[in-house]
C-alpha cells in the first residue's frame, strides 16, 4: 500500500483494474491495457471510478478540467465532497440503490469547482463486479450541461416575462386557432365574465349574440388575414351575464413558421365610445320624439312671434292639424288676455324669463277649453325662441266643481285644516251641526272649540298626522254655539308636502248617549248578578253553618251505643240533613251554570266505582219500594277514564234518583256502553230506564226548565227543587255530550246521555268507608265561633284519641299558638273581630314562628262557592273542608294534610 501526495491511500491493483480490463496474458494484453488507459485519460467526457464507499479511485483529464482541481487533490476523496450541499442526500440515496441495481441513468447533480463556481452535470454509472459478483468499483461518466441549464433558465425567464406582459396587458389578448380559443389573459376573462376554464377549447361563437353576427365577423377578419396576415373589425359580444358590448377586434398570424395557423388577437371594449356616438346621433331624434310624444301641448315661436313648430298633443287639444297652425302669429293664436305677457317675453333678451297663467279659450269646433300655460325664453344657435307649454285643465276644473258640489252637499262634516291649527275650508254642514257661522270657525284656532278634556289627545293626533302617520279613527267633543258639546267621530289624513290635514267628522252624539245608557244598564246587570252571587253565598253559609252542627252532632250520636230504634231515628235525621245539603248544592250548582262559572275537571277516574257507588246509594229506597235496581256495563267500556267524576256522579245521581222516586213497581235499569273509540278518547253512552209514571207529552219540553216539576201544585206527591234536570241538561254538554229524553204516561221513562272521556291507566284503589288510621296522636287547634260546630268537631277528634284545643276567634287562635305546639289547625273563615284569613296571614308572617315547621292550616268553612278554595289556599291555608263535613272525609283530609307536610319537611329540611 502506497500513500499519494495528497495523503490518500490507493490500491495499485484496484487502480489498474479500474483503468483497463484484463483480456488475457501476454504482450497483447499489455498493449490493450495501455490503449484503454489512454482512452480513459483522453475521453471528452469526465470519467471517474468510485469504490464501494463512494471514494474516488481514478479521474481523467476532462474531469479535472470541469472542476479545476489537480489530480493529487482528488484521488482518495469522497465524491460527495464535490457535490453542492443540497445534492448530497440525493447522491447518497442514489448510490445506495446503485449497488443493487448496477447502474445510474441520467442523474443531474450540481458540483462545486475549486474556484467556488457551481457546475451542472449529467451523471451516469455502471457497476464493476468480481468473479463472485462482489462489488469492485463503479465506472462513472459526467457531461457538463451548465450552458444548457443556463439557456433553459433564460428561456424560462423570458417565458415568465412574456407571460406577465400577457396577463397584465390593459387590453384583452389571446391566441386562437380555427376560431377556437387556445389562450386568453385575465383582462379578457374579466371583460367577458367567463373563467379561463370556461373559455379555453371553445369556439368564439359563445361570445356572439347570434350566429349571423359570428359569421359576419368571420368574413370581415379571416379574408384579409389570409392575404395580409393582419385584420381588424368591429363586433358585438355578449358577456356571461347577458350584457352586450361593442368590441374592436384585431387579428394577426403568429410570426415565423406557423403550420397550425395560430393567430393572436386583441379585443378592446369600445362600448362607451359607441354609446357616445349613438347618443350624439340620437340626441336630436330623442328630443324630437319627446317633443312629438309630450302629453302637454308644445308651441315654438321664433323671435318675431311666428309659430314655427307645434306637437301633436297641441293639435289634438284644439282640433287643428299641424299645417293649420304653422306660420300663424302668436297674437292671433293666443287669447287676448295673454298678449301683454307674450309681448313682454319676446322683448326679453336674456335666458330663463318665464310667464305662467290660466285662461279660457275655444277649440276649432267652438267648445270651451280651460288651459294652463307656461312660457319660457330659450335660444337655438344663438337665435331667441319662445316655448309655450299648454296643459288642458278642463277636466280638472270640472272635477274641482264636482268636489265643491260634494263638499257643499255632504251631511258629514268635511274640513281642511293646516298644521298651524286653523281650519282652511269647511263644508256648510259644520254651521248646521255646531251652530257657528263659518267665519267664526275659520277665524279661531280649532282647539278653542274642543272640550278641555279632549284638547291634549287632539293635539297628539294632529302631531302624529304632521309626522306622516295615518290615524284611522279618533273621537272628541266640540262645543256647540249654544254651549253644549257634541261628540264627533273623525277620520283624517295629512298632506305633509302641503302642510294640510284633510278630515271627515260625523256627529255621533246620539250614538254616544245610547252607548252610555247601555253601559249603565250593563253595570246595573253586573251589580245585580254580583248581589245575587253574594246573596247565594251568604245564604249557603248561613244554612251550612247550623247544618254542619246538626250533622256533626248526629254523626257523634251515631257512633255511640244506641238502641235499634234510636239508630233508625239518627240515621233518618242524617239522611234528611244530607238531603237538605243536596237541595242547597242544587241551588248553588244551578247558579254556577247560569253564570257560566261551572268548571269541568279531567281526572283519572275509576268508572266502575263511580257507577257502583252511585247505584248502591239508591238500593235501600228501591228495596223498600220493592223495585229491581240493575246496573249493566258493556265489557268494551274501559274501567278507567279521564273525566270529571264529581259532575258525572251528580248527573247519574239526579237521573237515577228521579227514576227511583217516580217508579212504584217494576224496576230501574242503568246501562253503560261504548259508542266510539278514537286514539286515546272514547264516547260513552249512559241509559237510565224505569217503569214509572212517565211524563205527559205536553210536559216534555218543560221538565228541563229551572224550578220546573210535572206536578207543581201544593198537593204534589213528589218533593224536590225542580233544579235536578235543569242542572243535568247544562252539565252534559260541558262534558262533551248530548242528552235525550223519551217518556209517556204509564209507560215509564228512558233518559240517555253521552260524554267524551280520555283513556286512563289501571284502576286506583277504591276509597274505604271506614275511618282512616291516624298517623299518630295529634294536637289539634279548632278555631270556630259557632258553639255547636266547635263541640261537634272537638268530639269527633277526641273520640279518635287526639288532643283538641278550641278557640272562638282568630285572636284567641294566635294566643293559643304562642308557646304551644300543634300538629294541625282547623280554621273557620267567617268569625267576628278577626276572620280566619287574617289569622292565617299573621301566623305565616309571625317572625317567632319562622324557624319552626310550617303549621298545617285547614279551612273548615261554609263558604262553598266557585273560587273559595283557591282564595283560601292563596291566603296561606293548606287544605279546604266544606261545611257540612262528613266525619270520615274530615278525618281523611286532616290526616293526609299532616302527613303530606311532614314528608315535604323531611325531603326539603326545616
């Protein structure tokens, strides 16, 4: 191994193998080796051999010439040392793949010369292998392509420059072949509204409004183009948006050899220039057309006052032809009263002098014409002329006369007022309606006649009109000449440009008086209705209060040890008390229905339970009369429905009760069936049939009337209020149904009615008739001013094992609550000194009780009218019991309220 001058190690055998092949032994081989070495050294292409690691083994003279290095500074160095930095990775990747492929074809690299210049080379290599296929060396050639690269860059730069000029040209330019677009610039695209993609490859026909125009331009351009290579013409193009524009087109064949016949073109928009030419050309014609088409009459006089031109409207207006008027003198043609104005205008030497007048004249046929004339001085090529504009106002004058006629004859009060607050014109009806002379009404502000209470609203209306708003209607009062006031109903509209308000008024005083009378009658009726409601409420309260005591005491007596006879007496008395309550409820319900205050609720209802309980309540009286009472329910009738159970029970109670009451033998049949089912709604049919006395035909129409009975005599056999069927007739429609009645004397009666109900979930557990089980031993405060009621309630709860404290007024209730804890308070509403509502309010507002658990307060009152329960709950009470109260129902309400509030406190905290 030897070391070169450059310090790199070389393998002698490798160098020899790289320089020449080994054809065989002997003198011939030596001569061949020498020849190959000479060929390698003098090859015009740069040659080199690289070892497996890419180090240079041999280079020839051309290689050294290209890079400017001496040989001893090259051999043994890595080829990558001579590459431009950004080329190294590409070479490394290519050389790594070369070892497996065995060649590199036409790779381009940038090499750095010794003087720092960069050389572009075309690089090729093939693999030299040993007998076993091992890597020996890489034979590489390089050709300097720097000049080609420079030429390529210069050409690219020139193309970019030309492209920039092409794109930035202020004229639409492009290349076309056989009238098919090959290239266009941006301005051409903006000019036509099409994108380059929409233009290139398409015929220029796309830009022409018609094929005829396309073919005309083709003949004008391509004939001269074939002879001279250049042509120009004007054309009409249509943009993508449909706008037509005038174009100047220039077409030229491309220079040099052009076998494809490519031509460049320039397209310039000359629409504005053409428009200007057209406008200049059409100006005279346009003004002539305007002169001829004018609706007003136009007359032109020269400086001597001779008529030199007239339009058709003027001829038609007077009934002349043009030839009749041309050459006539203005003094001859115009009315005499206009001669001074016309002569003065002719003497004027300046521009803009005018006269304006209205006059009466005669047509050619002698008929009258009213004219409005306006004369003005103008100049044509320095010569003075006079133009007179004549407008026919004959119809306007007639319309004005007609308007004045209507103004004078109108029974309504017509007026025109100014924004200044004064009337400008009034119809004669004003003086008739208000008793003021027209001069007085016109001389004073109109607000002087307006009632003081109506002046501010009237001013607001006038201001609103002056601001452009439309006022459809308003009313105010105007003072009559005799001192009284009349009501006026107005419709008005403003004419803002003229500062006027046009209005029409009508005297509505009589209508107002009728309205006030009706209002007073309505107020009186409402007051009577309120008095009736208050009377019913008071009567209900006064009857229910002692009845509550009676029933309470009877129920207490019923729970004691009684003999059979005593129990019968007590039960009979209780039944009579509830019957009396039924009469009271009938009266109240009828009053509610009559006033439209009856509410229908929608609750999940156990229909079977309602039917069973209602029918069962009449089994005893039916049994006593020996009647069969039968209930039949169709299997298709749902067990649970959504309806108002109380109102349904009330209807059934009245109808079944009547059937039992008026039947002496046979029986009563109650049937229920389903008529219709749709989605979650059903229609149910109820039929109550009996074999009773029936109703005469002449009484059928009256049995549903209020307070009506078949037998109204003092000796009648059947008792009652006569309100039951009247209430039924009104309740059924409220439940979405109808009712029918069929009866005959001695043959019985059948009543059928329907209701609409919703479907509900599974049946709820039926209520028990037994006293409910108390949650625990309770401390109860009973606040009741009626002694009997107080004792009855006290005994009922004490018999259930509870501790009861009584108070007779609200003040005593507050005192009892101080320092004492109660589980519940039963509060009467109507009491002396302090009623139950005030007592409840003070209990809720008492600061000392704010931190304590909420005391359940239950209203126990004879107030049972509509809205009473809601009023009591809103006042702070928790529940409501109407007097007279059933003992078991009262226990249920108290227990459920106490338990409900206890659970609420447990869930939300104290």
